[in-house]
DNA sequence: AAAACGGGGCC
DNA sequence: GGCCCAGTTTT
C-alpha cells in the first residue's frame, strides 16, 4: 500500500461547503458535525436502490419500500415474490433478489457487519456499497467511489486515462483523502459531500467551477480540461432484437402472466408470455408455436412496442385473444389487469400500453 | 477484461 | 439518440 502520487486538496473546504449546501434527501438523515449515525438498514437500502439509479427516481420508492418493509427483519421474513413486486419498475432486478438474500443473512447474524470488508462479503454489496455503508452508517474511515467521486477525482488530478481503465487509480487516489484528519473525523459526511459536489457543482456537463470549494485546487480547471474529463472508452453498439407476445384475457378482465426464470434478464419477474427475443423478426406461423394455449385465433394489435435494455434494443409485436375463463398452465398465473400493470417490469408495461 | 444487467431524465 | 446515474455479478 503506497501513498498516492498526486496531491489532493484539503478536506476542510469541502466539508464546510457541505455543511452549508448539502442536499436534503428522503433517504438521508441529519448528519453534520456531532450528528449520530443513521440507521444501517436504511443506509444499506438506499445505497442499493441508488446503484445506477437517480436520486429523483429513488426518493418516493425508498419511502414506499420502507413503509412495506420497515426493518431488515421484516424484509427477511417476506416472501421473495413480494419483494420483487415492490421493486417492479426500478430495474436491475438482481438487486432485489440479492437484497432479500442479504436481509436474511443479516437478520440471522443479528445485524450488519460494521466494517467494509465484512459488508463486502454480503450478496449485492460490492466495493462501493460496502464503503458507503461503512462510512455513512458506521463512521469507518473509507471513501466510497461512485461515478460522482470518479469524476471529481479525475478532474482534481487531471487524470487523462479513460474509464473504466482508470478506475483503480482513481479509487486509490480517492482513498488518500482519509489521510486528512478533517475527512477522517467525518467519513460519512465526507463521502456524501463528494456525492453532492459531483451532483450539483462538478457535474458531467458544464460544471459550475466558479462555485466549487476546491476551485483553486483543481488541475483540470487550471488546464481548461474540466469539460473533457473523465474520458470514457468507446461503447459497443446495441443490436435490435425481436419478440412476439401473447395477451390472453378472460371475461372478468384478468390477464395471463408467466414467471421468468430466477436468474438472468428480468430474473424472477412476471412477463406477458411470448417468443424468445432474437435477432431476426418472427413469422406469423412460427411465433404461434410459443402461444400459451394452442388453437386460439389471435388478432394482431396494431403498432409495435419498443424498449431499450442496456445491451440491446427490443421490438415487440403483440397478439391478443380472449377466452371465457383462464385456467393458468403450469408456471403461469392469472392476474387482474390493473394489478398486473404495477407488478410488471417496464418492458412488459409497454405491451399493455399499446393502443387496443 | 469484458459483458450482462433496467429504466428514466436530460440535452 | 446518446449520455448519465450513490454498481454488482458473471463469464
């Protein structure tokens, strides 16, 4: 373990700025000098929700989740299907499965591990979340490195190597802040101060350098590189895939749904039954082989439903049919349309929103 | 090291 | 339409 070579600015100006300008957020407790540590369950829950998810999206969902599962014991005791349903629409559903598994481990152990290394062992907790919970909930002297912190540190140090290759170096650099006694005295506030700086001042585009507590200490700003950093490696193109889905309803407004396999894409979520998603379009006849019931006369719903995933774009055709009474085949279930809407992931909601 | 894994908001 | 977001897991 060697000291980082680049010089970091002092922590004190950032903490002073944070004490005046910190954001008030639903999932954030009072903090500040002398403030106690927040509830570890709530910190952990918010950090998992915030993985690749914006603060604005998490706010209301955090409150709703907490109302339904107020403690880690309550979450551990809940059926996994209830947790998946509560998570519907938030994306990255592996988070919800790991959250539930983690809750069961933590409840069984009588509480969360109090340091980053112990937290890191739990499902769904990687380097970032382990450090965030350790710093914010337990006051451990570590620096969680998220996209905000990478950006801030890349600019402070004028790091020109592109992400994700530069990640280890930026993380080591960020860790150097804990050698400053001012940061070490308030690790949770320091972490959140970096988040707030990245979210409100040191933004991805058009950073407000004139308002930055570190404006005199930033190598990127001194060189006019603040808009260019951090650099990013080029991304792969997203292919277009195709599917055909079958909306089977009954005379009392129920719809037939299927539970997806527990792992992989949309793992454990409900879906409108359909064909696999593949590169080529489906012909009418071959798609019929995947209908949930044979021998029905399906009508084509006009239009196409589109949805973008991280790594591919999906174009879906919807076929509809109605029968008097649904008797769900093995692995499927019938749900009232309104209830199905809230339990389904967004890609499936798009099908229900096609004009019918 | 690279790919898989959602969804929404902003320009 | 591309970029970004309080990343983690699997291959």
